[in-house]
């Protein structure tokens, strides 16, 4: 192989390595965001479940709003 051919291959490899590192960083940030959203969703689901439970327990003892 000629010297020019090696230079071209090394250049392509360097670009691919840079793109791979960039992709890795994007995926890492994306996973962190997914983890954050999953955690937030769990909190919201728990709050909703707690509110529904409170409504079911408290409903028979409450007077209707027109009284």
C-alpha cells in the first residue's frame, strides 16, 4: 500500500473514533435523562395512588358540596 493510502485510512479511522466518542456521550446523556424521567414518573404514580386511596377512604364521610 502506498503512503497516501495509509494516511487516508488513518484519517477515516480518526473521524470514526471521534464520531463514536460523540455517540457514546449522547447515549450517556440520554440514559441519564431516561433514568431521571423514570424516577419522576415513579414519584407521580405513587402520589396519584396515594390520592386515590385517600379519596376512597374519605368519600363516605364527606358531605356533598351543596350541603
